[in-house]
C-alpha cells in the first residue's frame, strides 16, 4: 500500500506541472521495492526530506530545461616542425618535412605547430606580422620548451588575425625563411 501511495504521490506532483515532460513508470522490483524511473532531460540533484519515518527519504526536484545551444569547436590541424639545413648552409624551419613557402589557413580553425622534435631545441618558433619582426600574440598559445616532449605553439585564426603572418625563431635571424601564413 505504501508503494502505491508513493507512486500516486509522485504522479500527482509531476502531473500538476504543465511544463513537465517527464514520464513516470514502475520498472523493476528489487528486494520487494519497486524502482521508479524518471525520463527527463534535466534533473536537479537537490533532495528534500518527505517523512523521517518513511522508507523513502527524498524526492527528486525536477527543473525546467533550458534551450540547448550549439557551439562550434575549432578544428585543430597539427603541423610537425623540425629544424634542418636548408641546403645553403643555414638552419631553417621545415613544416611537415618540407621548406614551405606558403601555408594557407582558414578562419575558425586552430593550427598547432608541434615543436617536440629535438632539432627544435634552442629554436622557439614565433609568429610576426613582418618577416623577423616583433612577436604576434593574439590567440596564440605556447606550451613547453622547444625540443622537449609536448612542446608546441598554437594559433587560432579569427577574423581579426592579420591576412599575412610570418614564422621566425626567437633566437636566430632568418630561420623562418620566406614562409608565410595566409588567411583568406
């Protein structure tokens, strides 16, 4: 009788809320007690004591769900960076194994330059609006020390990113070569 009363009590609570879209059903019997299942998109973890002598000590408080918003997560492209002789007797950055002259990027995406290769030791890659100029830092994240595991520099391309950026070594002139990062 207590089980049926509790079930009716819960049905009364939920049916009285015109905004509720929850369904109450008796599911399985475990140890002589029926489990009650609530199908809902939002449950508040707040509990309220009903009766101190009752075998049921709390009731779930159901709150109205808010509208779902969709967030676009930027796509991240990883570019492997190594330092090697450019064939003219100078060290230069190689992106994914080649001496790249132009890297076309897309607004809304992130580009991670993986600096973990040991050849990058002592050659921290940076971005600049001018060739070997001052460092560009908007939407740029650095992690670790160049040449060690997990080291990288990452840039998120936004509508405010300059149309052309250059890569350069913070310690050595000319390592970026003529490599340009171009936005549409």
